[in-house]
C-alpha cells in the first residue's frame, strides 16, 4: 500500500492506493504530462475541464491498446503497424501543440 500526495490542477490532497510509492509517483507524472498536453492543445479555461479531457485522453489510450491487443491475438493486425500508428499519433499531437502555441 503506497501513499501519494497529489498537487495538480489547482488542488492538493493525499491518497493511499495499491502499489508502491514510486509506481504511484510515475502514474501522477504521466497524468500531469497528459493534463499539460490537454491544456496546450485546447483553450480550456478551468482545471475541471482539463482534468476531464485528460481523463478522456487516457481512456482513449487504454481503449486503443486493448483493441490492438485483441486484434493482435486474433492475428488481424501486424504489431509493426500498431507501432507505426502510435508514432504517427504522437507526431500529430506534437504538431497540434506547436500550432496552438503559434495561435
């Protein structure tokens, strides 16, 4: 059982959760990265909106990973195609971020 102090998007609290402290810190770091990305690519005004969008973005990642895993296990998708698709998505998000900075 680990403990994690969360200080993000204008709120602060501590939780206890399954997993060690280091793992929980990695999760929070990743979440903060996604939340920051959500803020950069949109014009969201409130921390709640950012948190909701970040949650949806994370759900999208999980859903796609599960669908890809199912398709690979069924022999419907070549794993190399998935890796290429993920790389394209990363480049697209980077370009959206850069465009957002210019605008």
